[in-house]
């Protein structure tokens, strides 16, 4: 299972998008506070739509509270300060949960946390002048790389709601 960890997110719209992504990929979300908005806010509900009711998530008042449960876990930290690209890491072992931490929109993950884990820092390539990407996009990019390496376990790789042959059937109906 993928565990998405948000360190003190600042924007409810990003957090709502990440919640929706976590539901769609069957990931667990961990939010480390304090945060400046309510998890139950209308902004989150609007962005997360009806997905939020299926979300598996935990909230931690602060980083110290989070560490009580996760200090023994192998966590990967997404940061522009890494020299290693996210796709160079091997996430293919289905027996291991993958923990991915993403920082605040304005400041990222605190540098003292990053310095403690130099071998677990990963970056998303960008042009040299770009400081960062949108937080919810970063979560999707890295989480889907993990899923790709695992061959998308338990995820549908075809249209499951309208049927795998929906487009073909639509063409046949139009030609009749």
C-alpha cells in the first residue's frame, strides 16, 4: 500500500485533490498538522466530491506525534534538494508498504528532516529555473510511478464503469 504523507499542507484545494487521488489509487493519507484549514471544510468536500467518504486517512497534531507511529518506517521524502530522480528508486516489492512524504506548498519539508534521511530523498525533474510543481501534481506523479513499478495492483486498467468495450459498442450503435 502507498502511504501519502502531507507535512503541514497549506491549501485546502490541493489537499482535496490529493484526497481524491488517494481514494482512486487505494492509498492511505496521513496529514501532519498543524494546518490552517479544517479537514471538514467545504473546499475539501467540493474538490474531493463524493470520494472523501471513502478516504482512509489519519491526522497528527504535529510531526512529533506522527513520529511516534512512523519512526521505524522507511519514508521517502520528495524535495527539490535531492540529487536522485524518483524513478531511480525501486518500489516494485509488493510486500512492502511505500511511504512518501510531501512538504508544504510554500516551504517544502523542513531541512532538518531532510538532512536526517539523505538516502531517501527524491526529486521530480524540472527545468533549472523552476522552484516547484503543484503539490497535488507531485503526489500523483510519484504515486503513479510506484504503482507502475508494482504493475498497478488492484487498479482497473480498463473502463470498469461503462464497460471495457464501451467505445466500440458506441460506434456500433451509431452505425445501426
